[in-house]
C-alpha cells in the first residue's frame, strides 16, 4: 500500500526560519534558537499550548490546556480521560494541523503529579513524529 507524504515547500528553504524554539535560550547559551522545519515548529507550538492555562494569554482566554488546575481535582478513574480530552480539544481548536498519534497519561497520587506523554506529527506527514514528555507537579513538590 502506498502512502502519500507531502512536504511543506517552506521546509526545503534552509535560510527561512519558521519560528522560535523552546526554551528561548539555546543549548549554547545563545538567545532565540530558531526552527527551520515545520515539525520542529509544531513541537514548540504544542509545548506552548500544553504549558499554558486558559485565561493566561491576553486576548486569547481559551488558549491552553488547563493542566495545572486538574492537579487539584479528585483522583479517580476518569481523571486521565479528562486530561486527554482537554488536550485533544485544545489541539483540535488551536493547532488543527497537528495530529496526536498517542497520548499516555499517568496520574501519581503519591506526589500529586500527572505524567503526560504525547507523540505528534503533522496531519500531512504522519511518518515524521516527535514526542513530548511532560510532568506537572503541584507547587509544594517543586
């Protein structure tokens, strides 16, 4: 079976940056590390969305996944489903060009933390994937 993969034309231009990478400071200590591939910029955008709470962004009150507020919900069997639903809805609205291949959520009641792992790709190229591992702790455990 043949699989059609489309590559963004902008990815072929080596001199055109698509945006800033996260964290803002690069590994070598330089500021403003740039992304030159669409999947790398999508990864930075996904991290930004995951780490932002709703109401935190000026003029975009619904931007974010509200993951920090979920830490204070009662721990039950439905909590992982709520977390994954929040992430899926936020990605569908704010980052519709990103396909979530897999979400894994582990709730740790011993230290009141949530471990989230995502595998993402671009909707037009689901072969090239990136992963995000995120641990959310309450403020007393930092």
